C-alpha cells in the first residue's frame, strides 16, 4: 500500500507515492516477533517475562551487593542478569534501554530495586 506525499521544491509541488503503511506494518511485525522471542521464567509460582537476554536464566538464588552503599540482597540469577544489563546500559549511555530495564526491575523486584538501584 502507498500513500501520496506532497514534496515541494522550487516552483513545483509534486505528489509521489511513498510506502508509508508498509514500513509501519514491517515495524509492527518486528516488534511482535521480539515479544514472541522473550523468555518466560517461573519463579515462586509467578511468571516473569524477561525484558532482555541474560546469560543465566535459572532461579538459583545469589547475593548481589550495591557497589555504592554496600547493602546486600538476594536475587534469582535471571534477575541478577537484568541488574547487570541495567548497569551495562548505564555505562554505555543507552538511557532508553536502561529506563525499560529499570521499569521491569522496579515492578518485579521492588524491595531489591530500592536496595540496589535507587
């Protein structure tokens, strides 16, 4: 499908065909396939859909330390993977990705969020 887009230049106005709707539907398909590829993990009778790829996707509990305050908390390994992804996004300056991961972490592990990231 094509939309007509007006292009003005000089003394003439042209209407040309532009595949705007096709680009939009391709983008929606990519977003849908990303959601299909996200891993779901069950931990303590609750399902978690991970917001990113993590190295360890098991539920073994590990201790994580806040590097600034020294406070400790216990997390499943998949949540620690998200925590590491947050810290990597912060270092790389990927603020949009970091915000997405922080939102997921604060929603699913609220107490640990305040210990490690607040």
